[in-house]
C-alpha cells in the first residue's frame, strides 16, 4: 500500500508557514510523514513551496519507504502536484492521496480505511462530509497522469462511484489552513492531553 502526501502548496492563508509549524515535538509535515510510515505505507512526499525547508524538516525520517519529490510547477495548483507524485507510485498497489496539513491524521486512520475499503474509490465521511485521505485503486494512476495540471480530485471523482466510509472522528476533515486554526489545534491538544476526538452520539 502507498501514500501520496501533498506538501507543495503556497499556504497563503498561513503566510506559507503551516507545514513547518511545531506539532507534537516535530513539525506538521514531519508528523504527517511519520504517521504514514508507521502505517506501513510506501510514502511519496511532493514538495513545492519552501521545498528545501520541507525536505529538511523530514530528513530525520529518511528510509527506503520514503521518497521526496519536487513539483517544479506547484504554483499551478494541487492537481499538478498530484500528477507529479503519481509518477513515482507503483501500478501494483492501491494508494492514498493525503494532505500534509491534516495533523490529526494518524497511522490508525489509514489502517481503518484500509480495513473498510471494498470499492476502487473510498474516502471517509464524517456526518455526510467527505474527507481525506482518499484511497484509490492503482488503475487511477493512469487516469490522474492523463489530466491537465489544473484538475481537482473532486472533479475527477465525480465521474466514479465513491465508497463513503462512515467515520466518527473529526480528524478526517480537520485541516490547518490558517494560523488561527493552528493555534486552536495546539490549545485543544494541550487542554485534553491529545488531539480532540469526537465519538458518535
């Protein structure tokens, strides 16, 4: 099983800082990579903006299961980074597409989706809201690589049936787009000793 982690965006709403912010003794981006590796996933990290700093932030995690690739065209959007990363994935195994700015995602979240997925496209659904990571059959690699760089996964997946895996954990829809969101996350983690968890009522 594989994981494509997108870490190339400009992050303008956080002044480009979000992936390098401290979290749980490391950085947001390193935490994302660490959890992916802990889930046993071959991990491809796509960098773009601040590529050297992002690569440096995850340098201590270097191993045979981690490959860092750079998208020179990252300013064209997330689609271009997805296409770039897809070129480094194996056609023999399903793969996740995940976002580096979702720090509540841990290895167990990947493992749960792997256990539940039975369709070519599967993604978590929290109270009807679809989240990340998305789990795809390897046949989607060719489809992704045939897209224009401006494409979005949301648009692409509209043409395919999606298995919505019901989840009770807000982690699957929680991203850090702004510095305010980051500060709320840190405060919540400190208040409760761990990231917030919302079981079903």
